[in-house]
């Protein structure tokens, strides 16, 4: 059985939800709640999937404008990962260099080389691109 897109059903969903460019925190919260409900719903109709995609776009635009994420420096990412995994600088000796090199890398006094980024990615089992 192939599900087809029903414009009338979609128009009724649009009328019910009334999505538009988000301009207030209240509107953001309202549309986020609808998107979350659709995220966890089972067996969405094609119309609900289309509405969900629209809501995600509206929410992403609002979040980008109102909650920008600053790019972290590679050593700051390393510090965070080390803290959350209870990794000490001594644990990285031999992985990315001597204790002096590790200290300089962790404290941002030395940039992380591609080889070190790969070794850190392998060690923490994450993408090495986080460290470049």
C-alpha cells in the first residue's frame, strides 16, 4: 500500500497548527512542543511528515538567530571531553606526545596536529575533526 499526499489533510493540519516565522519565545515553545510530539509519534502520515519538516526549518532558523553557538577552540573541546570522561593529562602521554606536549596542547599553547587529532579521535572514539 502506497500512501499518497493529501493536500486537504495537509491544509487542515496547517490551519490547526498555524505555523509561521517564529518571532517570540512563546511561539517558539508552542511550535517546539508540536515538533516534539511529532518526533515521538509512531507511523506519521505523509502530511504529518511534511508539517514536521516545516516546523524543524522554522525552529532551526529561530534558534540560529536567537541562540547562536560559539565555535569552541580545539583545546577547549579536548578539555571538555577529558573532564566528562575523567581523563587526566597523564593518560594522553604517549597518545599525542610527551607530558610537556600534552600540557601545551591541553592548555592551548600548542595547536593540535592532524596526527594528534587522529590519535585523540581514536582514543576517545569520536571524530578527529573536532580537534582540527
